[in-house]
C-alpha cells in the first residue's frame, strides 16, 4: 500500500481526504497529522511501525492524531521537551497523582517542579508543623 507522506501509515488507513488538524493538507500528505509539533512517524512510541496503537493518555485517540498526547490540558506543542529532567518528554507524561501536571508546568506548589517528591513532602510537613504550633499555643 502506498504511504505518500512516509509516516508509517498507508494512505488508505489515513482516511483519504481526512484533515485532522485543519491545516488544509489531508493526513495522507501531512507529516504532522495533529499539528502538535511532533511528526506523525515519531509518535510511534513502541516503535512497532504502527502509531495507531500508541495512546499515552488512553483517551481513545492515538498520539499521532491527539493534540494533547498526555491529556494534561496543555497542548503537546506548548510543552517543554523534558522540564523535570527524567528523560521522558513532558508531552508523554500523564498528570501527576498529586494533582500537579507533567513537567511541573502548572504545579502551584513549586514552579518548574512536579508536585511529587521533596516539594510535596516539604509543604506537607510545613502544614503539620504550623497546625501543631497553633494547637499548642491555645493551651
């Protein structure tokens, strides 16, 4: 089967005239089908030659068609490459379990860091210390 844009997806699979990102180029001619700044062929995370089965945020839309690959509310094109230094691009990291966002982009507790780890522990201990101090003063 022909693959006109060389992204690993046959033209037939890319839906003929479908233009996911609305840039005027149908997917079978578009190198970046979702306009997220990552070439469609590079969104094959498991490197099996089929980017259709790679869906980082499990929202049902494969990364090569998803403008927000990790589902954190920040478009992939706007996320820094690897702000937290863990060698995983921020656009592939789902939101933190503590309510922060991947790469710390929207973490209010510690700008530039995720809510995990030392910053989270620091603020938790600080909150406990202030609470204990308040209770002991009332006696």
